[in-house]
C-alpha cells in the first residue's frame, strides 16, 4: 500500500515520531506517509528480519526513515529509546488472541494484555519523561473499534482494546491537568485487510478441538467470521493512516479518531440501541 499526501509538513511542524510495530500493516503505511510529509520518522519493528525488509523497501521507495528492532516486550530494547526526544509516540504494535473466554488458557489472555496494554503504557511512560521536561508532545494509542464493541470469540483481543482505550482516556485527562500541551489520543480502526484479523481468528483453531464445548458449532463460527471480515475489511489502509497523520500533526489532537467512517457510525448506532 502506498499513501501519497500532497501536502508536505512545513519546517515549523516537522516532528520526530516513533512508531512501534511498523514492520507491517497500518504501522508501516503510517511511517511511510509521515516520512513523505517531511517528518523525522523512527519506524521500529518487532524482529531484526522485519527491520532488514523495511530497510530494503525504504531504499526502493527513496524515502528517509530510521529503522531498528524494538520488541516492546523486551526490557533491553526499551533502553534503545531512553535518550530519544520525541514529539510523537505512536503505540501501534499489537497482537490478537481469539477463542471463547469460557475455555481459553488464561495465559494467552494475559500475554495479549502484556503486549497491547501493559507494554504500550510502559513505553509511553518512558517517552513521557522527556515530554514532561519540554512540556509538549503527543502519545497516540492505536486501539480499535473492537475497543468499543465486543465480538464473540475475539474476547481476549477486544478486552485488551477496551482496556487500552480506557487507560488512554484516563491518561489524557490526568496529564491535561498539569500540561495543556501534552496530548493523548486514541485511534480506532475498523476492519482493514492487513492479514491481522485472519492471523488472530485462526489462533483459536489450534486448541479449539473435539474437547471444546463449541466444537459442534465450529463450522458455523468459521463461516460467520469469514463472512463478517470479507464484508467489512477495507483493502486500503489510507483512511486510517490519514487519521493517524492528523492526530500526529495536530496542535490539539482530539481524544478519538475513527475510520472507516461508516463502521464508526455503525458502532455508534449499535451502542445507541444498547449493544
Ligand atoms: N487490521 C485491522 O483490521 C485492525 C483493526 C483495529 C485495530 N487494529 C490495530 O492496528 C494495529 C496494527 O495492526 P495491523 O492491522 O497493521 O496488523 P499487523 O500488520 O500485524 O501489525 C501489528 C504489528 O505489531 C507487531 N508486533 C507484535 N508484537 C510486537 C512486539 N512485542 N513488539 C513490537 N511489535 C510487535 C507485529 O509484528 P509481527 O508481524 O511479528 O507479529 C506487526 O508488525 C494493531 O494494534 C491492531 O490491533 C487493526
């Protein structure tokens, strides 16, 4: 996916922006889009292999990005960013466990929270130290519309995104009491065809076998989720990347940004009717 924005960032608004999980998908597309707008982008990846691949892509795209391996669960990797003076942190790295909360190994749920929630806040705390010193900056959390409405058999992932959004909202209002120019924003993507959803829904079939109480309806579950993602996933990430760029560049970013609009609107309606 290639997002071209016509407006370049002018000198005054050029920002230093670090993105986690930028080896693939929405994170990678956002890194490219922000770099094309003239920002100083640090695109970090979970693995060395992703870093190497990303460096190759950057070369052929002829853009300038700083790339290195940064596994958000790895304490040694955390040291790599301690001295960075960032204007914007984009907490994009995420994973998704699936399967019923009636049966799933709770350690899988715990790990999902570790990556999506605890590590994202841990890294934000690290980055905030410098932001508190200079009294400005923006922390962005890539949450999900699944942090507003729950999908069956995706409970572990949805729970983690509810928690992430709730924590981000709390952090924003707390910081605003002491620093009016440090902002926290939540991005809520709907379905995007990055391969993320397919990877997540497949995870439960590794352990949801004949012993599962849901085994008799497993074909129904598969058919429904296939239908749902085929219907809802956007092929291009451009709409959500546009929102991430907006939040990163805004002087006073909003609390929430969602896309695609029709999914955000649908979720709003469902919630109005008590879902
Ligand atoms: N696609 C959607 O429909 C959708 C909808 C709502 C929200 N989101 C959110 O958007 C974000 C990006 O998702 P995506 O769709 O672009 O999927 P993606 O391509 O799988 O992006 C997630 C990235 O995070 C990386 N990651 C996982 N664990 C990490 C760790 N410990 N440290 C550093 N990086 C790690 C992944 O690396 P590996 O590939 O090695 O795992 C991957 O590069 C996620 O937070 C996701 O929850 C996506």
